[in-house]
């Protein structure tokens, strides 16, 4: 242990310090710990929201959507899928067709988004079909040859339907008759109820086979788009560019980040604002450290003079008080990180803070602590604390021993 560290720790552990100085030192440690703890919890909550929304969102949507530039859809989609399947970074490709329909059952009606899928490919991609609340994901028609339908859990609860019930789907893209345009309706059997965990999809979405969706829409063997899932989420933009190059003209590609840009931009801005405002707590704790060191310099002025008279250099005296402030900051930072990560883990493990999923899309507040956050939080806390030591450390180094020891 160096001379500077020895003296700094002796000053902090001295039993002869005034009670006020011990109290202010304790408050400085608690202030740093409180700031670090609060910042860890706030950033863990922000990261948790971001990751939970992303995971739930990508459970039912694609990483990259390849759409035709014209509204007629993609006619030669099997050949296009075969051409795109070996693009680097592509994990799976699924054709899909979307339509807005009216679901009617038992005197109740509700507008929903109907998605036509290839069940085998959808299961392989890991979508909502893997999260069933009841029933099965078997889309085979029953003995009555009525096609199958899967609905979200919240939609099923709202309309009081369950697996095995029959519903009617009405498409606004109807048949042209001498009496005008008549909506096209089909009966479907509810095969299962899925629970994606994302409110908007569980309350407003339904799944049928491609053939059923095409028949209800009155189109041929056409799909609205190709949904691509990639191996690494961060490569979605690069894969989208490669898909466009391979597909040729007449297509556009959007990634999951572009489709939900407003949501994730708001979360990023919230994280920045949270870090800035909660960081003020650590700044106030730094002022407490400044007060502690200023009082220490005043209380130990004679000791400093004696050390300088015995040969201690001014830079050593200055380093003593910088290290003393650093020790206070280290104690508070370590305690804050331990408390913050422990509380975040417990809150996430036992889901201590419930939420209304209709408002927040998830049923509880998720806390996902990030190790990189700990590094920059600790660095910021230590930087603020060290900056607070500069003024009292310089004041201690400027003490003139002859002025202090003149009357001793």
C-alpha cells in the first residue's frame, strides 16, 4: 500500500473524527449508492421493456418483409422463394396474405386482421403457433370440410369463443352481382387459441391457411408478401438489401426496425432522458464528497502541515485527498451496483410490478440488467466523484506549514 492510500484510509477510519464529519461521509456514500442503484434499476427497466416488446413483436411478425411495388400481390412466389432461400443470413421464408375481415359469432361481431399462412413453414419459423392457450394448431378441415381458424386469446375471451366453435368471416372484397357488390362470407371452425403475449395480436388477429385466405379474398394463388426471418437480428438491414438485389425490380423490403421505428426511437429517447435526470442524484452525491473533503482539510490542517514539514510533497498531499474521495465513491458505487442488480433481478424474477396489458402490451414490468450499463454507470459515478475532489485537494496542497505550525 502506498503512502497516499495509507493516509487516506486512516483519515476515513479515524475514530477521532468529529461526529458531523462521520455523518456527512456516510451520507456521501449513501448518496452515491442511491444514485447508482436508481440508475441501474431505471436502465434495467428500459432495457427490459425494449427487449420484451421486441421479442413478443418478432414472435408474430417477420424480421424482413419483402413486398411487391404493385398492389396485385406476388403471383410467382414459389419460384421467388426458391431463388431467395440461399441468400446469406436467411433462416426461413414464409408466404403470407393479409386481409381485414369481420368475425361474427353468437350475435357479436368484431373486425380482425386475418393472416393466411403456410402452417408447416409458420411452425418452423417459430411464430405464434408455438404458443397455444387451448386447442391445437391443426389446420386440416374437419369431417364437415369446414376450414380451420386460430384466434388470439384476448379475442376469444372477448367474444366468448373456444376451440371447436364455429364462426363466420366476412370479407369486404365481395362478389359483383346484379344487385351490386356483395361481401363474401365463409364459415370457419376455431381449431385453437394462441397466446403470443402481445396485446394487439392476441386481441385482433386470426390465422387461416393460405388457400382459405385466398378464397375468402377472392384471389388466385397470390400472396401479399414474403416474410423473412434472419439468423441474426442485427443483420436484418443487410439481408434486406441482399434480398432486393436477388429479387430484382418491382419489390421493396422493410426490416422489423423500420416497421417499428417510432416505438424503438421513443424507448431510446426515454433511456437517454432517464440517464440524464437520474444522473443528477450522483452529481448531488459528488457535492457531498466535496463537503466531506473540505471539512477534512479544515479538520486536519495541522496534520497536513506536519506531513509537509517532514518532507511530504504537495502532489502527495493532493493525491491523499483525491484517493479519499475515490474511496468514498468506490464504496458507494459497489454498494449501489450490488443493490441495483439485486433489486432488478428480484423484480423481474417474481414479476413484482404488474401492468395492464391493454395499455402496455405486456402484463408486468420486465427488468433486464445489462453488464455494459454497469461499466459506464460506475465510470460516470467515479468521474463525478473524482472531479469533486479536485478543489479540496488543491486547497490542501496549498497549505503553508509555517503558517499552521508557527504557534505550536
